[in-house]
């Protein structure tokens, strides 16, 4: 699971995904923007690489007003399943556009 996949998930499902990396809280908002609010300088970590060490996420579903309506904790495996649900089951079949 990559940072880009989590960003896509957050956008499509209109959710915020929170997690802790290197003792700092990070989150991906419903616009797909990853933020680490406590950072004041260039971090000593790469957010995409640090995702591999995250053991727990907090997922917030948003209401129509953009405010959190439900919150739950999730393991990385749970988010992998959600990311996989965004992709179609297999490659799309080309349409038959020739006469026989």
C-alpha cells in the first residue's frame, strides 16, 4: 500500500486517514493532501516509506457538510482491502466493434 493509493482512497471515499509516523501525527484529508501538522523543518523520514511501519490507522468518514460523522481504527490489512476495492476485478474487455 502506497501513499498515492491512500490518497486516492481518501478522495474517492471522502474520508480522512490519520496515523503516527516518527512520533508525529500525520493525516491524509478528503482532498488527498498528506499533512504532518507538527513539522516545522524538513523531516528525517519519507512519508511513503514510513507507511510500512504504521500499525494502526484512524479512519474518519465525512458527512455532506465535510465534518467527521464516524470514526474507527483500522489495521493496515483493512486499508489494503479498501484500496483493492477501488480497482476493478480484472482488465476491461475491449468492445466488439467489428461485423462478422
